[in-house]
C-alpha cells in the first residue's frame, strides 16, 4: 500500500464530509459545488526531479508540458472543461543545464504555453521559490463541468463494458513526456453517450481499472488479447523480454481514458468510432470484486500492477 | 528585483489576457469569473524547508498551520470566503525528527485541521510524493467573493487613508508561524464600509504598501510614529539595536491587512472600531509615485524594505 493511499484513507476518516464538496479526496479531481450553474473541478499534481524526470538530462520544456498535461488529463477523466492553471515552482538556486533559476522557470513555462493555448487554459497565478533542493513543480488546474455533470470513477455497474481510447504500453520510450490529454475526447463522448464512469491511465491500466472498479463497488475482468498495444510496447517487449501486454497493463503514463458504459452503448460507440483515435472494448465490470483476466477462457486473478507512488 | 517579480513581469508580457480571468498574475490571488453569481478566488503559496522553516527544529503542526494560514491570509486580502484547500506535499523519503514520511505528512495535516475547521475550509484534495530532497508544501486555496466583489490592490485613490489591522513587527519571535488570517475582519469591513483596496502584510509593511500603491497608480506616505508596534518589535529592537519601526516596516509575516479607504470612511472606521483588534490610520495614498515617510515633518523617501523572495 502506497504512502499516498495510506494518507488518503487516514484523511478520509479524519475529515468530515463538507457541504461545498460534492466529490473530494480519492477521485481524479475534486468537484466543488458552484453557486448556480457549473461546478468547479479541481485537480493538483506535482512532478519532482529524480522521481518524474532527471533534471540534468531532460528537455525542460517537455517537463513543463508534462506538468500541465497530467493535470489536464485528470480534468479529462472528469469530463471537465479546463479553465485555469496555477503553477508553483521550487527551483534549485543555482539553476541547471547552464540555465539560471529564472531561465529554468521560463523554459518550464515555455513548455506549458502551447498546451495552455491549445486547451484554452489561463495560467492565472502561482508561486515561485528558490532553495538548495531539487526542482519540484506543483500545478493546480481548474475546470468547469458541462451540463452533463462530472464523469466520476464511482458510477460503473456490473455488466458495463470497459472501453479504452488509443493504445497502451511503453510510455517510457517517449510518450510519458508527450502527454496528450484526452480532454476533447472526454467532452465529446460525455456529451453524446451515457457514460457511467471514467478514469485516466496514469499509473497503469491494471491499477487504474481496479481503482475505477473499486470506486464503483465492482470487480473488473480484462480480455488481455483485446488490449490495443502501442508500437512502443512491442519494442520494449523485444528489449526486456516482458510481454507487450505486461507493458500495457503496468507501464502507466499512457494518459488514455478508460470508460465504463452499458453494453448497448458500448456497442454503439465501438461501431460509430466517433473519435480520431480508436475506442476499444477491453473487458467489463463484474459484481465479484477484484481484477481478473480471461485470455485463457476461465477468469484468473490479475495483479493490479502499475506505478505505486511511494 | 526578485526572481519572482522578474518571472511575473515576463509572464504578464507572454500571456494574453484571458476571458475567464478577471484578475490574474500579480495580486494576492486570481479571480476567475463564475458562471452567474460568485467569482472564484484562487491563491497558491508554497513553503519550503531551509527557507520558510528548519524541518529538524520546527513544530511540524505549526508548519502545517502556517502553510494553510498564509493562503487564507491571501484570501482575506481579497475579502473572499474560503471554501476549499488542496495540499501538495513532497516529503523527504526518510522522514524527519523520528517521524516517518507518512507520520510527517499526518503531523502537517494535524496542524491544518483546526484552522480549516475554524474557517470552514474543506481539505478537498492534493498530491503526496516522496523524494530524496527536502520538504516542500504547496497549498492552493479557493474562495468565493461576496456580493461586494473582490477587494483588490488596484482600487486605491490619491487622498485615501491607509488603515492597518492589529500591530506589526518582530514576527520571527513566534507570530510568523502562528498566522491568524484576518478573514472574518476583511469580510466584515468589506461588507460594512466602502473599501477601495487591500493587501495582507506578508513580506513587510513598507514593501506591501508600496505594492498596493503601485497597483493603484499612486504613491504612499507613511506616518511612522502612527504605526502600531507589537511587543515583539520592541523586544527585537532591544536585542539587535534596530528601531522597532524598522521591524514593523521590514520584518513581514504579520499577516495583518492594509486597507485604502476614502478619508471620511477612514474616520468613521477609526471612530467605530468595529473589530476586536484595533484599526489604525498609518498614512495615505498620494498622486506622486514612490514610498515616503513623514515622521520629521517634510516627506522623505522611505525604502520599500521587506522580505524579497529570491
């Protein structure tokens, strides 16, 4: 059990439910009740040197892009329209890679600007600090729900099909930095079809599906042979001898969406293929808790592999 | 010029004005337009080991209290009702002070809970990470404006009197950790009187007054002899030989409010003393830019001392 999930469990027991919070700790983002119309969706994610990237080796603009992108991916998972982002930095006093601390900050922001513009996100504030420690970037992103309300993890039902956008695995070969948040895809699907639940794949398909299932009081069974694989998953498999499916299940940082929808809606979506990227049925929610696979006919238990944050 | 103000100036030139942001970079907080009624006020502040506290010496609950308190003080400066806070931590992997990393996080939160309860703030999300670096705490707090709208830095006019809540100076002797955000005071004053502009004293009276004045396209003149001094300012003065006024002007972290109000309203407020803490007139805004003092009769320039963030 990760430190973060221990802490969240402790906080959930400690913090009483609050009137203004319709969805708090434990989803991709929190939902705060707006006065009249739209609710405000808030998510926050921090990237740190040595854990999420190696400062002396990485393209700083790519780190800036990723720091904003992972937050937008969380908003996509809630089917929220991104509105604003707040960027807090703590910078190594002496900079890095021949960049001063100020230049380092500017490079990070230069990496955020195209993504912010693309998704209409206002970089509206933040806090900038220097210290003798390594670089950390904390971004809080806000979004607005549409009239369909937020898409949450908890709405899945036994019998729902699990759909995934795009293809999975091998993100370490580059994609983990080149996050393409599925905001438009989520909004389009949420507007046109009745989606029961959704999550983005940040820590790994197996882990994130088991989270969606658990939040929905269900289990999940995955048909491994149906999982769409990236070319990178195949390449990594050739290098390290693990199967491409293991990479798809456990690598994480695909930033694709997993959606739970009623079987008949799933059939319609799969047939209509309304996105520019493919939508694939990879399994279903079941009443029995736990994560299962069916490649070999009978369901057998599947480990919820993925990146466990310490 | 600090790194942060260089970065903010660069960002202001880079980032086009955005429709949803009615007040962005450069005030105590950003104001995002709500659909109908209330605007959303957002502020974010990060505290770091070695800069804002020394982890191996400090009371961890006091650090948690302060981390939330400084954000609530920014909301107070905007006369916003606090609603929710999002807490991102990056923890030293091995913990500190015989606390594991998890216990360290729990101590920080234990320090936040009483303040959150007191001000009705929902701790609604966050992100928790561990690494080999020192502790950093980044909190983003959200608030709602009242029907009077946000109190901003930019509304002051020449001739406005400057009022300050409480007394100032010597925060290092303890108060810098025991932040008492002036949320209720700001809301009460904003509801009952016509306030032109406001700011909280985080970096020092002289610096923060000059920020309010500059944002209002004014200068400011302070009557040093009128500045209410804390007992701590006197004590520090005895220890270090600097005058207590220097401490009041430059120490910062008083987390009191400075307000700009028309002269007749100032007179009314001073006479009515509607708060449990004193309100004192300490100077006024003038058309001439810059910061001035009048202790010795003629206005003489006053350095905008205070804590300059690197």
